[in-house]
C-alpha cells in the first residue's frame, strides 16, 4: 500500500473532512494520530474506523494498534506543540502532517467581534503555523524528509462575503505554503494545500438544512453535487504518498468546478 510504514497526524479528525482523511490514510497503510477538541465520541468513531482499516507502523517501538486519539485545541500554540510531541512519543516518529482543523463564523464585516476573529485565525492559521513548525523541528532533529498537507478552501482565492476572517485565514494559508515550500525544500520537506469546495460535513450544517441556499449553491457547481469527505481524502492520500515527491508549494482544488465557474445566462 502507498503509505505502508508511515505515521500521519490529522488535526480535527473527529468529524467531517478530517475524519475522512484519517480513515483513508489508514486504508493506505499509515498509522494515524486522530486529534479532537470537543468531540471525543467523534474521535472514537474515527479511531474504530482507522483500526478497522488496518494501517501499521513498522518501527520496532511501534504499538500494534494503527490509531491513537489525542485531545488538543489547535488554536493554542502550547496545545499544538504538545500534540506533535505526543504523536512522536506514541508512534516513534511522524512522516505526514495534515493541518485540517478549521472553523468559520458568519457575520457581516462590521459586526465581527475580536473574539470571533481570534477564534478563526487562531485555529485556521496560527495553529497551522506552529503545528508545522513543531513537525519541521522533529524532521530536522531526526534528519528525515516529510510531507505537510494543509486543508485550505476555494476561499484562499474566492471571496466569500460575511466570512472575511475565514477568507483572511485561508489566503494566509496560501502564502504560508508558498513560502515554506521554498524554505523547506532543501530539507526534503514538501508542503501543499488541498482546497475543498462545498463538502457535505458539519461545517455546512446550516446550509444543508436550507433548501433555498443549497439550491443556489448547487447551481454554482458544474459537477452538480456537493463533495464528500472521500473526494478530498483521495487527493490527500496522493499528496502524502511517494507519487507526489516532486510536488511542493501548490494548491489542488477538489471543488466540483466551483472556483472557476462562470457563465452568462
Ligand atoms: C466553507 C463552506 C462553503 C464552501 C463553498 C468552504 O470553505 O467552509 O462553508 O460552503 O467553502 O463556498
């Protein structure tokens, strides 16, 4: 399998896209650290599916079970640093970091509060920055290459009115990736973004329950459906594999054609 013997950490993997990624990476042979903040029951569900998928770590000190869940708030620097350290302690190493955890808050620009701005930027950008830094320090210390994959959004390019803090974080993530591809290249560390469009996950619960908004959104998606977590996870599995060794600093969209959809009636 493509990820045999690899160890991956997937932040925010108790639900949605992160859960799909954790399960897919395990199915490709990886051992997976599942991370959650407030949904232990979701993390348990991911863990059960990861164990059933049968990933395996081949290092001498590796535990038998291919999955392990760690609680940490990725919006807090101390927590992300501990998350990376505990992952390394548990499986003996890390090869792949998937910065997936993300949140969004809806409000007109003029009503955005400082605490909502901080909540979004802390998880979506600051946490990614420092999780990546901790991962890179581990790879440097162990003199090994590694792969970092950030789950961005079509909104690293596309405006999304009433979600300005979210778009700011995803635009920042785009430049974080471009910059680090250059800075980390000589260390054999690659970094890429996967940018989903509208995926059927809990982040979209409100939208999914609003037939009018959902209908309008579907009209903007050339492939005519919302994406599923597996649609994103398949791309992540490729980028995490040796097949992607020469790819860095790039964003890949999994959006059913949403981003570049333009038509005149
Ligand atoms: C957002 C969703 C939105 C989708 C398409 C995602 O990044 O999280 O709320 O529906 O982009 O606009």
